[in-house]
C-alpha cells in the first residue's frame, strides 16, 4: 500500500434525498486500499443509502463516485459489479431451494457447449475457498435453505468474490450471527484484507467496529460526523458521535431485593418439532424484582423454552407455575391476561403487523384486555390513547400513530413493542433478544426501562446472545446448553471467556471458579471472544424454522 | 431466465409497492377506471365481431336499469352477489381461501327447502306459519352452510389440508349429491323438471316495493344487514381483530394470543354461514323450490371476483355486487333482444372481471411473495 495509490473508493459530496427526507447530505467517504473501513451510525442515519448509491441501486442527487481514482457512475448493481464492487445485503439474496454451487454461479455460469459447466464452476469455487480458508466448498451440493445463516453469509461472500469483487460492502453482516459466528466473520474479513481486498462494513455495534475496522466513519442524520482510526478512539467517543450526546454505559445500582418467586418451571422437558429433545428437565425460578439472564448459543433450546413460558407450546413433561398456580396447559391468551408479557424473538414476524398502523398495532396482544376490549367489543379510542402514550413515553419516531409499523426503523419498532408489552402492567416479562438490531440510543433506552421495571417489581426473563447485555442487566445468569441449564453464574464475577466456555458446554473447573474472584473487574472490559471461538457451530436449520 | 434478474425484481418491486400503498381513493379510482376501460374494450370486440356497438351499449343500459323489470332483476342478482361476496370476503380477509361458496350455498339451499318441507305439516297455514317457516329455512341454511364450510376449516387447521383444494372438491360433492337427491328421492312424481316439492303457500319474502315475484326488498335488506354485521364485527370486535390480523400476518396474530387453528375453523364457519344464506335466498325469494344445483348460476365463483373488486372489504362488496348484478341482468336481456351471441356477452363480462379484479389479485400475490415489502 503506497501513499500515492488512489483510494479504492472515494465518494465526494454525495447527496441523496427521498421526497423531503435527506438520507445523505454531502457525504464524503474514502476507502483506502487493503483496509477495513466501518460505516457506523444509528438505524436511519444513512449508512445503507450511501452504500446503495455506491452499489448502483440508487442514483445520487449530487456528488461523484471515484473507483480507483476514476470517476464512475453506476446505473445498476451490474455496473458496480463490473467495476469490482460487491455488496452483501442484510437480507441475503440467495435462491433458497437451489444449491450453493448454483447460487454462486447464478448469472455468471461457465458455459460449455450451451450447458452449465458444473465441474469448472466447482473447481473455481474450491480454489477460491482454499485460498481464503472458507468452508463453503463442503456444502456445494446442499440447498441453501438447509444452511445456517452464518454459512449463507459466507456463500454470499464467495458469490461476490466469484464475480471478481475487489471491494466488498457488507451491510450489517453480524446482525444475524451468533457471537461465535461473528468472531469467525471478523477473522475472515482480516483474511480478505490481507489478500488485497478493500472492505466496507456497515454496523451500529461499537464493539465490533472497534475490533474489526482500521478506520471508522460515523454517520448521523445523513451527515458524516467524522472519520477516525480505530486505534485512536473509544467506545465512549464513538457513541457520542453516533448519538450526538453523551451515552452512559454505567448502570444505576439496584435498590430493591428480589421478592417472591413469580414464574417457576419444574422439570420442564420439550421434544422439538423434529422429535429431538430440545429442553430437558429445566427448573427455572424468577422472582419479583429480579432479572434472570439466560445465556447460550442460539439453537440450544431457548426458543422452545420461551414458547413454554409464554404459552405458545405445551411442554411434554414438567410444570409451569405463575405465582404458585399451575399454568402448564394454559394458552397464550390466558397467560397474557394473567400478566405474562413477552417481547418476541422476531419483531418483524411476531411483534408487529407490518401493514397496520401503530394504533392497530397497539392493540396486538391486548385485544381481549380491558380497557381496550369489553366483552368482545373493542374501544378504539382507548387503543389510540394507548398508542399515543407508548409513542410519547418511549420516544418512538416518527411520533405519528397513523404511521405504518413497517415504515419505522428497527429501533423504533422495538421501542414500540417494549412499550406495548409492558403497558398493561404485567408481573412477568419474557424478553427475548430485546435489543437485537437496535441502535445505541434505543438500546440504552430499552435497557434503562428494563431496569426500572425490575425496580417496580417485575420478574424478567432475559434471553440474549449478547454477553454485555446479560452482564449489564441480569442479576443471575444461567447458561443453557443442549436444552439444559448447565450452570448458574454471577454476572459480575464471571468473565466473558468463562461464559464462552460454558456456552460451549464445558463446565467450569473448581480452579477456574476460584480464579474469578481476582478477575471481577473484567466486567467492564470488552468481550474476549477467544474462548467463544472454540464453540462448535451448531449445524444449520435449527435456528431457521 | 432474465439475464438481469436484479432489475426485473426491482421493477416488479416498484409496481407491487405502488399497488400495496394505493390509498382507498386510488383504489376506488382504479376500480372505476378499469371497469370503464373493460367496457370500452368490450364494445370494440363487439364492433369487431360485426355488431353495432352503440346498439349493444344501449341494450346493456336498458337491460340493467331500463325498466322496472330490468331494475328489479338487477337488484335480484345484486342481492345474491352481496351475500356470496361477503362470504368470500370474510374468508379472504382472514387469509383463508374459501373457494367453496358455491357448494356451501347448494347445501344451505337444500337444507332450507327440506327443513321447510318437513316442518310444513306441523305448522298452521297462513302468513304467520309461512313467516315462521321462512325463518326456520333461513336458520337451517345458515347452520348447514356453516357446518359444510367448517369441514374444510377443520381439515386445514388440524390436518394441514389445503383449503383451496378441499373446498373445490366439496363443491363437486355437494352439487353431485344434491343433484342426485333432487332428481331422485326428493323429486315429486308429477314434476316435469328436476326439482323438489314447491314450498308451501305463505313461505317466501313479500316483494313489498316492486311487484316482481322473484325479488323482495326484504332479501336485499337481509343482505345489507349481513354486510353491516360483518363489517362491524370485523372492525369493532376482538374476534374480528383476531381474524383480520391472522389474514395480514399469521405469526404476529399467534404471538398476540390468537389460536390459529380455532380462528381458521371459525372463519370458515362464518364464511359458510353467509354462503348458506345465498342458497336460502335463492330458494325462498327466487325459485320457490330447489332445482338441480348444476343449473344454479355460478354465484359462488363470481363472488370471488366481486370480493376481489371490493378489496375484500364487506362494505365495498355492495357497489361491486351492483356492478356484477347489472352485468348479469343486462346479459340476460341482450341475449334475448339482440343478435349478439351469448358467448360474446360472457366474454365481455370476463374482460370486466379481469380488469377490475386483477389489480387486487396482484396486491394479494405481492403480499404473499413479499414484493414491494419492507424495503426502505
């Protein structure tokens, strides 16, 4: 890399508007060769729009694009690809019933005598995979729908490389990955950089960006706030640039002590949809004024456990109690009315009806609960008031109850859901990944609300794959592995490395446990994912149901 | 395969997004515009076939609203279309594709006629007895139609059988068995045509306003009342919210505590109850007995187009039914009073259906395939 070589990509004064909304306002951006450049910003700050301009999906209103020093204009992604730019979208663009091989070559099939030359394609892909240490060539004949999300993502990357991409844009690549897969991806990015590729990596997660990128450009409200070297900045500084104000990572000390148990399970076992035991003999207790964290690699039975707690699934064995009363066979609606609120794992599919406005969405889950419903009749004015209250209290943008839910950003959708779920004064909250895909500002807000709720006396079950979230919120952490709780640990006194080992199914040795006393300060440091890297990836499908 | 799949998809996406985002006014505009355009094309076709298009257009108007007789005939068809259209709309709104309205109306109709015929000997003659029997017949039709539709509902909810296939098959079963019964055990010895006994004197809906023996304003009133009940039920009750939400996004409905299986069965039952009423109104208001079901107009199928034209909105079904009723009515007029062949009339009705229903069909398809969806 010489100082004189033109940057791989240079964007000059890019402006892009949608109607009255300015998504990018004269944004400058410079991607050096052989570097990893993170584009950091909250949801809706214009990151993806800027990259879609570079990728030829949108045409900019003003400004110029330079690739390798040459001014270029792209009418379509095909043009961008021809210039060596590849983009891996947040939602993968793969044809699910087709095999990995077919997906990779799609549109660029090597032809021999009018037929697709699969052998040539296979050879070429295998060569690519060997060069970068990809495992994708193990699955060439597997239909994409059978692969887990991490592998699908690598298929996307191989697809771009196969098309000759020198510059790769990854849009929120870690949003769908487990901590272990994230680690693998970051290694892969290093590998690609070492081989001479330049990478742009869109994210709103501070840790990741600090760990992976060389340089970081922060966007806020369509403006490029600043570009900094990762080595010279901090979480605190980045968060301030992103949000535009100081963000506190400190949590207030708790005041209330845990009270009576509110939700309990007794030897709960669930046989999953494929006949495998997904949850085995789980005893769980959540008390009032307590947050119980459940840590674990996704696909270890959390989904089934959540369903048994919320009432979406009847367990095969064992019992569930709410305030001492057995509710094992009670369905979702009655549990909801009895005070078990739930933040769904998948907010797009389960949390909101995308086509409904916020008023109608405010009724979701409350359609049999007074005052919104009386003897089966709905009171829409009460619902509307409720929607307005949520919007105000949870700072939902845009503050318009008639806005379509699908038009909101992820963070605002999640704030709305959290507001709605705790709106009817529940005793228990099952919070599954409450801040997944949520920007820093909303994350802080949701965390604060969960802690407040604990002070108000709720028993909260927090299922999360983010260790820092569990650590920040939970009073106790239980680790779930292959359907069982294998250990319970103190969130302050256990390091990320130890948690990672537990999540991989290794019980901590006596020795290691004694050591933790000396390492209690680790809670504030960045996650150390080394240990997590040893966690074997659970093979696909499981989490895609 | 297109060598440019990304772009094709984008273009499709834009069209789909445009359709999905259309406002109510735009959709009314689309419906009116496409009706007009379809009729215009129909006239061109008529002209191309060597007939006088102006005369044809005039006959269409005369045949639907040109005389009291034509007008009541239009209203008679409209009544049937409203009920059948609501039956379809209820199911479609909840995401359940009930293609079996035709079979359900046949079952409802025969249940209505049989219950009246069986009970008639025990009921005094005269207006009071007649009115009582009429109510019994309507009730029997609602119950029978509901049960006949609940069957595919149960099959779908608990056994995963595709309701489109089962309802279509149940149409054949209903038409076949009722057809056999009407031609066999139920056919009186002195009947020259395939039919049941006549309904007793006094059973029926008095025409009141118009003196058409085959149309009663009470029938239309009944249909409009059903529209009102269904519309209010869908928008103002917990059950309606459950149902419509299931249609929009089943996963979100389930998470909010809706029991998806029970909702499917309930939706099908409700849809079938309304479909049963179509059969009852057909038997009581129009025929006065029951006929070979293969000879009954295809109201249950046309109702799919009616419902699509109305964007599956029960209130929208009323104007849509008026249009279909008028076309049906003028069709039978043109058939008698002009030399335009009946096939051509059916073809023109087909063009209208295609034009007016296609946008809504695309909307539903786009929703199912996720085109025009959550991109920003």
